[in-house]
C-alpha cells in the first residue's frame, strides 16, 4: 500500500513535465463525448503521442455563459469550440481567441467556410472551421410505404402528403413541438424559408437593408410555416425537443423537420429505415434553396500555456484524415474543408447531395443581425416562429414584429 | 489607584463574531454592494467603466425596449407570489392544523412525505412535472379521463394563459412543506391550558382554532409571508429548467430571475450585458427590500405591541 503511494507520488512528480502537453477542449457538443474520447483523440495520438487531449463539454444551452465566465476567470481550456459569427468574433476582439492566419492548412478551407470565423474586414481568421449542418426533413420509410406516399417535390405535394397522414390518423404527420421555441425558428422558419427569400439574396438583403423581414419573401416564409399548424403532433405547444426526438424514433410520427445533426442521434435508436427530403419549393419555382449552416469550429485560447500543442492539434484538424473521421463518425456534421470526402451514411449522403442541386445559404439572423444584446434578432425569430405555430400571431404580425424590433437598432433597416 | 476597575475590552466577542462577519462581508455584502455599484456605471471606451448615475435605471424603467419586459417580469412575479400566498400558505396552515391535532395518527409519516419534495432538486421536480403534464406521455390526460374530464386536458405548460399558473402550482407543491413545518412548530408550542380553558368555556374546535390558536401563531404567519416573498422574487430555477431562459411561450412565464439571467449572461446569440443585468438585480433588491421593510415596520412591530 505504502509503496503504491510512493509510486503514485513519483509518477506525479516525474510524469508532470510530460503531462504539461495536455490540451482541454471546451465544447457544447456533449452528445459527441464518446466519439471524441474513443475515436478522434486516439487517431490524433497515433501521430502525436506526447499530447494528451481531454474533451470537456458543457450543456449546449449553458455553453456561451459558462465559457464567458471561464475565459474571464482564466480557467477555460486550451482549445475553444467556436459558435459561428459574433459570439466568436467578440471573443477574438476581446483577445481570448488567437489569430490563425499563419496556421498551415488553413488554405484547405474556402472563403465561404471561413466566413463565420473572420473579422468584418477579413483580415484575421480565428477558428478552424469544422462542420456545417444542413436542414431538411427526415421521414419514416415504413410509414411512407404503409400509407403509400412518396417524397414530395413541391410545397403543395408536401401539404397534401401531410393531409393524407392526418386523414389516416395513425401517425403524427409532423413531429415537432414549440415548447423550446428554437425548433420553430431553426427547423421551421430557417429550414423552409430560404426557398421563399431566395437564400443568400434575401439574407444579404437584410444585412444591407434592401429588404426587410416584412417584405414578401420573409412574410411568405412565415405563411408557409403557419400552414404546418394543423399537422403538428397533439399538444405541440408543450412538446420539447427531446419529446419530439423520442416520438419520431419510437416510430409514432411520419415526418420530422430536422437538422442534419439529428441523423447521428437517431441512427442507433430507430428500428425503421429513415429517409430524407429537402425543403420542397413552391410549385413552379425551379431553383431550390437549402440552409447549409456553418455551425462549428475550433480556436486557440490566448491564455493557454500550451500554444504550440494547441496549434499542432488545429493543424491536424485541417487534414483530410480529420475531415473524413469527423464527417463519418458524426453523420450530419459535414466537413467545411475542400478535401473530397466519402460520406458513408446513406441519409447523410442524401443531405450532402443537396449541395449540388440547390443554392445554399446560412441562417438569416446569424451574421451581424443578432449583435445587439437588448433586441436580439435570433431570439425574436424564436419567439415569433413559435407564436405563429401556436396561433397567437398571424404571419404578417410576426413579420412586422421581427422587422420593427430589428429597426430599433440596426441602421441599414431604419 | 482608582478602585473602579475598568472592564477589559471584550475581545472574546470580536473573536466569536469575526468568522461570521468576515464570511458574510466577503461573500454576501461585498458582492451585493459591488453589484449595486455596477448598475450605476456604463461601459466606456476600451472596456473601462464610466460612472453614469441612475441612467441605467432610467433606461430600464422608461425605454420602449426595456420597460415592457421589466413590467411583464414584475407582473408575472407578483402573480407567482400571489399564488403562493393564496394557495401554498393556507394549505400549509391547514396541513399543520391537521398534523397538530391529536386525532390524526401517523403524523410523522405524513410530515416527512409532505416535506420530501422540498429537499429534492428543482431540476428533478421540473423534469417530473414536465413528464406528468406532457401531452405525449404524461398521465394528466388519463387522470382527467378517470373523472370523465379527458377532453379538458391541455398542453398546460405550452399555453400563454396557463403556463405561469401551472408552474406556480408546481412550486407550491414542492415548497408547501416549509410553511407547514413552521406553522406546525408554532401550533405545537401553544400551551395546552389555553385550549383546555377555552374548551371548558364551551368553544368549538373551529372557534378554538380561529380565536385562540391563530392569533397566537400570527408572528409565524408574518415570517412565512416574508419568506415566501423573498423566495418568490429570487425564484429562477424552476422556470429555467422547464421553460428555458426565454421563459416561453412569449415570455408569459418570465420572472425577475429569468429576466436577470438572460440579460446578465446572454442567451444563445444574444450577448450578455453585465451592466444592465446588475441594474435588474438592483431592482430585484429594491423590491425585496421594500417587502421586507413593510413586514418589519408594518407587521412585526405591531405584533410586539399586541403582546403587551
């Protein structure tokens, strides 16, 4: 016993200089803990056995607040998972994130991929882009074949299909709740919306002030969202995100408005074949638009005492090896690098194939428009979208509400 | 030499007071004062703080953006408090009266059972009640159907009209044990002679309770009321765990605590604003202070006079 204690003490004393090369990753992806610990970090250690990496995630809803406190107190990890746009930009401007302009391997990423983690003037990149997520609809293939229905190509077909599932009465046509509010905005409004506001054209129009949320495209998006109301599961007002996930994976629903990240969560849980279709554009519209959202990246904490090791890790993250590993281990997170990747999961493959068929855009509220602390565009969209589905706001009222709030502080919209 | 010996300075008092004074000053009084101070400053150039007087309070109380949210939170908080005062405390008193009667058997078991939810984690309480009330897997529908009322089941937590009231009831269910125990302790402390004398004079049980027992536990009624007030205006966790920081639907369950949290720490894409957060904390402090002062001067002092 005593000798073991002495041995432990020796290990701590002698071993600590080696362990100095320890990296801690801050992240909100607590769902991915196992994959980082068992697959990604061991793969990194095969090439760099001297650097010990610990993946230390926080609950998604608390991540921003917890990270801010840790950075201020100087206790944050060496590597920081970056939210897109302003949240990370502010961390960079406050000096918490290091510039990565000279990181070898950054040229593996396109300008679009880097756009979410770059200063407004484009002079400094501060996070290595990891992945984007794509919106669309997942469906239960067993239910579809049982009811004899097929993937819809247009919005009208989509509504007819929902009506058919509802008429049958066995399954919830559309599995989503509004309790947590963000699903209504993210899987609802931002999922189907780009077809109406023409993707980047509408989104950039909001930023330069040429269009507003009360203009035709955005009102039409709210109107389309309102058409979901009769088809949502019973009591959807009190259905939370995990409830909806469970309802779908238990095979009780037909269609699930999804973010591609759900694929990885659902795969081990479902005992039916999942299929996917992209947000169907209204009949007669030839171009389709999808939300291919730059979602996640990794940067270096300037206060880290292991800058070199941290940069080594980031450099490894720019390689094809990491891109392949990440995309296939976490189906639904699609690498933002230019490496040609072979996506193995069939549903994820379907999602990524839309990149070739449709114009892509990102969520309308993420760049610049949610910069304000008092009136926050993203929060307003959550509130308005949930209210449209709850029937407490009409689409026009919702659009006016969001627009009037944005106009209170954003000069180009005044 | 003067025969009158001066008493030596009572060092032992300082020694005994020191730990409490130090810890309270460091961890309660200093942060409180610093937070109130922060509410009087504004962010200047390059992360400095500039003294701004009551500008932040004026903004909070008058601007089109802040004021409606603030008043909504204050209103909701008063509703939350009213439900506790009108439901939790009377039920607590009723339970205490039952448990203090000699007719009821097994009072220790009931007392423990009723107090159990109070010591459970709020996160757990929120989770359990979310499940009970869930329109998908909850038992509330079956329960109502049992009485033939199944069609009246609603997604209670998802409707603007009912969410706040239902959350108040959940909180009442959790905390009813506290007023019950305080009332019970007070009721047990009433001397038997008073009650026996009243019985001899022919008072009914009802009369004994309202004419003898209740006036004697009035000090406890005041303490329970002020504890409820302070607890409710500091409440945050139940709303946050069940409805999230946006206190949906449409802010119908937003109380001071969630409003403060969202403003101070930020939420999702919304950046945190520590200065306005501190201002909201200042308003919370003022509301609670007012309530406690009303209690001290309006209730407790009158009671002391009554005792003469």
